[in-house]
């Protein structure tokens, strides 16, 4: 009996071992689950970047651009990017990494099969028989073929796809702290249990029980609350990380959706002037005996459509530069008074029937650090918008406030204004209140979108509303140092 008693683990050691097994098992399962979630999330991020490249390549192929020319012009988002085009029968029709195209049917490849079923798909790691390398594959289905981009599964890519090891170390550190805390807590609890047993044995023997105040009655409650607080913090940390991951993935998907929508809108807008120019020129070529007046009319209309096409391409270039490289835009000291004066001077050069009076109320000089071209585009596009669509006779440019941090400017006209239902949408790309009238006036549908983006790049906001005395009023804020 004595040997068995000595070899038996004490109560606090058994409780501690049970707590250790439970805690490390629970945390281990949670780490494995979170590890898988993070790895899947980062794989989705890489797939989203490759799918964007696939979408741009499909759009270029639809316009007749050879894939090798597209790759040479736009470059690769990753080193050693492999691009493959596969027709509907599974035959490889282009591969930038092979000199000789393979004869094997590719419909059975996992990413290709998923793209045929769902429109797009990816495979995290698969061995290529043609190049004898492991790749991360991302495929997208087009109208006539499937484009597949692949990145070698190398050490840098493994680092991209690997789960966040900082989180792993935090989890292990928390678990270790819990274990240490559990050891001391169970030891104290074991000591108290031992005291309680001693008190019980003394009571059974009929001995007097004294010094009950030395036994803490809330020890178990303290341990429980301590563990609950630790797990609550762990749960909050996990919830915050999950929200951040979900937000990042949503932003990535939203960027892809906006780029695809912009591409579709651009294609639609380019077709109208191109078709008009083609029609006029084909008429001239088919009718060499056309009278001089008709020929002149057709050439003037072709020139007008060419000018519209030029403005559209310039606006597209501006708004694309804002979207993709806003952080690279060079900024310098700009005096806004000079830009406002230029608007007034340019207005005087317009024909009399298009000319509006420019009323300027800038009582002091306003200087900010910004992009001269983008700041000028704000005032120029607002002036062009008032000239083309307001139907008024005056433009009012007023300095509302000027502080060391920011300035607020009001730009308005005394025209017909617009309906309440249009106000929430006028800064959207290619949004037109009257499509026929806008095209007749030569508008591209991007002017106010450029205005809003330029204001945002300079750390400000812009709002539009109808004036009480008629016309449309824009009020925008620009930070002095954005």
C-alpha cells in the first residue's frame, strides 16, 4: 500500500496533465484549422491576381491581339509566368514556355475542367510533364478558348502561399502561458484540496477543526475566470483576423469586378465613333463621284468623330492612371488662383454661343501640394460640363474656406440643374443623364468621374446639389498636403 501510494500522481499533477492535454489538443486543432484557412485565403489572393491577367489577355485576344504581343507589351506580373491557350477540344494552341506544343489533351487537367464548369479554376500545386516543373495554375474560360496562367511553385511562391507564421507563434505563446498559469493554479488548487482532505479526515477522527479562514473558497472561480479571459482574447483576435481577411478578399474581388466593368464600358463606347468613321469613309470610297459638298460634310463628320475618339482615349488614360498608379503621381506646389484664372481665359477663347461668364470670388491666394495636371482637370471638366449641359450663362467659382490644413471650393452655374434621381450617380463612369444629347455634345461620360478621383487623390471629398436659384453646384475640399 505504501509503494502504490507513493507512485500514484498527486491530485494537482493529474489535474494539470488533464488541463495540458485538453488545452494543447484544443489549440492544436484550432491552429490546424486556421492554418488551412489562411493558406486557402492566400491561394485565393494569388488566383485573383492571375485571373485578372487572364481576363486582360482574353479581352486582348478578342480584339485580335496575338498573345505573345500582349505579353511583350504588358509584361508578366510574376517572374517565369507561363501562359497557355487551350481550345475547346483540349488542344494547346499557344504556350510561351515551350518551343513545341504538346499533343496531350488538356481537358482532364483539374484547373481546365473547373474553368469549363464554373468559368474559372485553379490548382495549387501540380507537376507539368512538358516542363518537368511544379506550378500554381489559374485558368479562365473565354468565348473561343481557355487561357491558363501558371507560376512556378518555388520558394518565393511557397512563402506567398504559406500561412502566417506570426499568428502561429502567438498561438503557441498563449498556449505556453496558459500551461504555466495552469501549473501554478492547479498546484494551489491541489494544495487546497489536500487541506480540505486533511480537514475531512480530522473531522472523521473527531479532532477539532480550526483555521478555516486559511482555506480560500473562490479558488476554482478565479481559475475559471482566468481561462475564460484568455480564450475570449484568443477568440477576439481570431475574429478580427477573419474580418480582415474577408475584407481584403472582398476588396480584391471588387477591383476585378470594376476593372471588368470598365473594360466592357470602354469597348462599348469605342464602337460608336469607330463605326461612324468607318461608315463615312466607306461611303466616300464607294462613291468617288460624290459632289464636293457631300464629301466635305462626310470628312468633317469623320474629323468630329476622330476628335471624340481622341478625347475618350485621353480620359480613359487619365482615369486608368489614377486607378493603377495614384501613389506614383508627382506632386508639387500649385497656386489654385492660377488654375481658376486659366479657366476664365480659356472661356474667352470659345465661340460666342458657347461662352459663359466666369465669376471668380477668391479673396486670397490658395497654395497646396498636389498634381498640377489633375488639379487643372477638376476645374476644366467642371467648366466643360457647365458649358455643354447647364444651359446657363454664368459660372461661379468661390472660395468657401481656407485653413492651414485644407481649402473648400464651390463651383456652380445658373443653368437648368439636374433631377434628384441623377445626383447620386453623376460621378459614376460613363453615366449620362441624356445619352443622345451627351454624345451630340461630344462628352465621353468620364469627366465627372475624373473630377471625383482627382479630388480623392488630394485627400478631399466632393458633393453635388441643385442650387436654390437654379443650376448645379459642386462643393469640394482639397487637403493642403495630401
